[in-house]
């Protein structure tokens, strides 16, 4: 695949939000409307104790991603209630048009004592093209089970031949590099199906994408798109330890393909997206999302510092 | 008899819970034959749902094995804890158990968002039943977060893959936010009998608002008629069970039917027994 980089198409500093800390536009995900593309992302507020909390916002863009038309005036979904799985933020949210509704598959965060967080995947529904969402229940639609014991997150949902498919991640380890250091997570990409988008059947622990970096590779944010009859998955991956500060261990964009939605062949080189030296994506590329609009296929992604300054895009050449 | 116990609190005053057992003499249940010399299951690993507690536990025979369904405890920041239901198996008659997996056997779902606990596993005919509780809201009470939970059930052909009923089995009686726990189902006389415990959502460490034992009956295990007046037991005038009674478990041995339960301070000193006089009616 050949991608033409379009640069940092949404710079948060040039289009500040009326809420939040002014930092982070993470995990961009597109909803194509008649006259614009509504791109949802997670931004952060800072709590009195200094901790971040993620909120879902959006930017409306021209359909060629060449101009910003407007930004959300407030988060599209309210904060979760006391003790719920998404009480401490939503990051990311995947959107899917279904009948007259927009389904938002949220990854909710709640804080823990021995590890920083636990996550689960919730469903929220919008009746106004994504301006506002209401939760379907206060609990998650996908959460920890016997062989996916924690950190179920990053749901991406499509309907194929009448069946809902979700690709997502589940945790396989919380482990520390050494005594006195904080536990770090490892997660892998999994798959579930559903007749209604609410009740899901997991493959229960099957890791559907092979590791490139070894068993400690953390895989995140799968997104599946088609080229002809072949399914392609983009995701990001990194080392378990040192990924925040060492560019050599940070997120890169990975790729796998499948002809049957069961077996996936990893082939990162086929995607060929790399950072541009000296640019906003030089040190890190993460949280990829592919969508099509008016015949063109776009890749949205975050760059350095996990998307602190905004997100960029690339266009697939025919 | 399986039960749960705690080592001394840590420097922050926090407890972990383990489960263990005591062997009672069949001919005299007040004669202790042996106690477990170690917990039946170690605590879970870092970040797992049962890292800080295995409590309570319900056991069932499955062929040559004994399976334990238990609530695992983790610690949270905005609320003190969360719980989920796990499963472990024993191949030595119930002395030591091994987890079936690192995660819970029953997931959180949209209307069972947290605090899934108090499992009681049963098999009637070909079907497995899990009675348990699920939280519905965390209330703020005098600066503390207190969970409100209700009795729920799930069914399974094998005890491993569960289908939730997704509804409350027992309506609240004393207040809208009544907390219910320990749904213990026993079959006798062509009916199913459920003993459970219930309390007020606030001030429940007092005599007046603390745990009492409730009762409901059913002919189909799905539709239950609550009738606490028929539970057959109340707090005593004085003694170990005068302040509260909770966590009932009904079982039959050699023709007699017993109710095991906790007394004051939710079982700090041990558990007691009552024997059924006559039948359930």
C-alpha cells in the first residue's frame, strides 16, 4: 500500500476546545455525514489531584480533511457514575452507524489500587448523529472473563453479512520490570461476534495477531478495513517497558490481513507507514483508524507523545 | 464446611480474605474433627479480580472433582472494592483448589455493572444454577461509598458457560435500596426454598438496621414469592447472634436439615447452626 501523508490535519492548539486541559486529541475515529466528517477523539481534563481524565469530543472536518469546520462544545457523553467501569474516563470510542442510530463503543477506565486502571467496553447510543450519546446500562457489554482476565479495551465494531464483529484487546499480564517499579501491562488483539451488538461471544483468549516483538509486545487499537475481497487490520504495538520515553520502544503501526476473518497473517511491511524525521510523527505512530469517504481511503493516527497535540492523516493511493 | 477468614489487617487497616474449611463430625456437628491448615486457594496475581480476597465460596461435586464458585475482591480508588465471581476446581476432595482461569467466570454486563458476589451454585436436573448478587448503585453515605445489591441468577448446561436471567429475583421489602446477599436455594417437599439475608443500605452496623434472614419460595426456580415471615429464624434475645444474623446456608445431613449462619459482627467469632423443626411448611 502507498500512503500519501497529509500531515497533522487536526492541531488542537489551533482549534482549542472550550473544555479540558488543552492537551490530547487521541484515537481519532470517523463518522461520515452528508456534508462533513465528524471525527471523535479523546481529550483530557486534569483533576484537582493532578490526574488526567479522558472525555470524548469531536471535530467536524471537510470531507477531504483539508479544513476544520467546528469542534464539539462539550463532551458527547457524560462522566460515569460512582464505582462504574467508566467513572474515570472514556478512551477511545469507536462509532458505528446502525439503522437511524450511532453506536458508540466506549472503553471505560476506572482506577485501581495495585495497578493504575481496569477497563471495559461499553455501549452508548446517539440519536443525533453523534452530538450526544446515552449509555446502554451502567455496566460494560464486554469485560473480563476466564481467559481474558483484565484490560478489555479498544473495541472496533463492524457488521459483516448481518453479524456484528468486534476486534478489541485484552490484558495478558501486569508485570514489573524489577523490584520497586510499577507494574506495566501487556495486551493482545482478540475477536468477538454478536447478533445485536449488545450480547457478545468472545473467542475467549485467542490471540488473533502474531507478535513481532515477542511475548511482551503490547498490541492496541485494531481497526479492520477492506481492499477488494481481502480484510486488512491496522493496529499499533510497542514494547511493554520503556515505551513512554524511548522512541525505539514506543508505538508503531502494525498490519495483518485475512481472507476469512479467522486467520490473520501479520505483515507490517505491507502497510508501510513510518514516522517522518523531524515531524510530528517522528518518534511515535499510534491509534490508527481507517475509513473511506467519497471513494478515498484515509488513515487517521496520532504521533509523538500519544497524540498530545492532535492527530494526522494519510490517504491511500489507488 | 467452607468459610472465609482474614489475617490481621495491614498497616492501612485493610484486610484480605481467604477461604478455608472445618471438618465437623457427622454425628455431632459441634465436634470439630479438623480445620484446614492452609487456604484452599491462594490470592490472585497482580491486577486480577481476586488479588485481595477469595470470599465467600460455594462448592459442588462434579464427577470426581469439587468445584468452588467464589467472589474475588480487588481494590478500587473511588469506591473501596469491586468483586466478581470466579471458579476453581479441586481434585483432592476439596482441600486444595486451582483456578480454571485468571479471570472471572461471569462478566459484568450493562445492568450488572459491579459488585457481583455471594455465589451459590446448585444443580437441579440437568441444569446448573448460579444464584448471586449484583450491585446496582454505589451510594455516598456519610463520606463512605456503600453498594446496593440485589439477588440475581444465571443458568448453565455445564457450570462453565452461563446465561444470565438479567433481572432481580427478590423485590426489596424494608426500603428501596435494601441490600440482599447470600441467596441459598434448597429443594424440599416439591418446592425450592431460598434463604438470603438483607439489610438497610445505611447504618447497617447497628442492631436495628443490620442483617436479618429472609425467605422466598418457588416452584420453577425463576419466579420467587418473598415471605420473610416464614424464614423460621430471627436474632436471639442475647448472645452471639443477638445483633444480626446473616449469610444463611441450608443443608441436610443424615435426615436432618440445618441452617448455618453468621451472627454478630458478620461472623467475627465463627458461625452457628440451627436445626429445622418439622418441614418447610
